[in-house]
C-alpha cells in the first residue's frame, strides 16, 4: 500500500492548483472577462464551460472566474499574488473519468492548469502581458473532510513532487521543493519553491 492509499488521498477530488503569474505580468483582471466569454463560445478548452463571474472589485480576491461543470478557472489575486487558479470539483469529463490515484489526479490538474496558462499566454487580447511561472505553484485541499495533519501533508507533498517531475518541472538542483504554508487550522496548502 502506498502512502496516498494509507491516508485516503486517492479519493480526494476537490483540489485547487494555482500557477502564480510572473512578476512581469501586467494585465488587469477585468481584461479576462471577454477572453473567458470567448473561450466558452469557441470551446477553447475540452470541457463544459458555463459562465463567467466578475469579482475583480474584491481587493486581493478571486478576480474573474470561468465556471465549468467540473472545475473553475480564475485569474485569481488572493493574497496579492495573481495567478491562474484551477479548482476541480468533480470528474465527469471523458478526460478525467479514468483517474484512480492521487498521482494521476495531480498530473491531470497540472495538465489542465498548464493548458489554460498556455492559452492565456498566447491570448491575442492580452498582447503577451501575462506569463506564468510553472515553478511557483500552490496546491490546496478544498475538502474539509481531509485531515490537516503532517502525514497527509507529507503524502500530498510527495505526490505533488512526483507529478511535477512527470510534467518536467524541475530546477537546476533537481526536483522542485514543496513546503506547507499557512496556519494549522487553514485548508491544507502546499507551495513549491
């Protein structure tokens, strides 16, 4: 039995993955509204996208959300750090239907988030003013039923390291480091770097 099976993390679906924007990024959240609306009408992503919600008026808030059936994408500005947030809620799309393990799930999360980052970076309406640093990532458990203990954090961190290595994200010294951030009572959040 691997560590993720022992902690029950293979069944964990509700995860948030945020890819932080590089320091040179200079787009306002409102600029994502027409972009995300076009993504819905042109079916830019291979999943069911439903609506756009504008929370750009909230200081260091969720920014602009692209709501899908299985997940929410957002140009998120929480804690004053802009980035692309991919928040998975369920796995009903054909692309995610066969996921069985935490490692497969994290690889899928990275794939979905990086694909959206690529789309945004190539978006003509944003004129190349947004770039993401795929070495600066946050992973948050968005399920209050998951224990916030060190064993869970360790198992999740190891799985994230494996998924990042599989995705080709490494630094000069080898695999990217992962550490827990936030308070013990907060949702379990890991950050690379």
